[in-house]
């Protein structure tokens, strides 16, 4: 019995938290254009993670596999499913992490 590989998530490092506000807003807006009435499927979500690195806050964004096209528009690259720790829902369904 073969096991299908898990679909890739996509991640994008945005760098410093202060500079990440514009790209975060752009990603939210693009997601809203895909699902204008907030009717995103349960497997569609974008999460952000803010990590304190010394005095600087580093922001990374994670796109669920169903948002591969959107992720590639923002030049995100394939990565493993993120751990739920420290993630904040930016757009979509929080349940996408479990799917």
C-alpha cells in the first residue's frame, strides 16, 4: 500500500515586523479578491507567524496547499506544514491546518 505524499504548503519570509505590514495587507487583499464574500473553502487559509529574534520581529507567512497559485504570485516557496504553535490566522479558515 503506497502513501500519497502530503501536498506542499508554501511559505514566505517577510522579514522585519515593521516592514511586513504592507505585504501582509497585500496578501489579505488578494485573498479577499479570490473569495470576495468571505466564502473560502475550509482548506484555504493564510497564516502568519511573528518570531522575536533578538530585538527584531521576523514575520513568515504560510499558505495552505489549496492556495498554491496565490502563494506563487507572492513568490512563496514550498515548505512543510507549519506547526500550529505561534501561528495567527491572516485569512481563510483556521481548520485548514487540520486538513
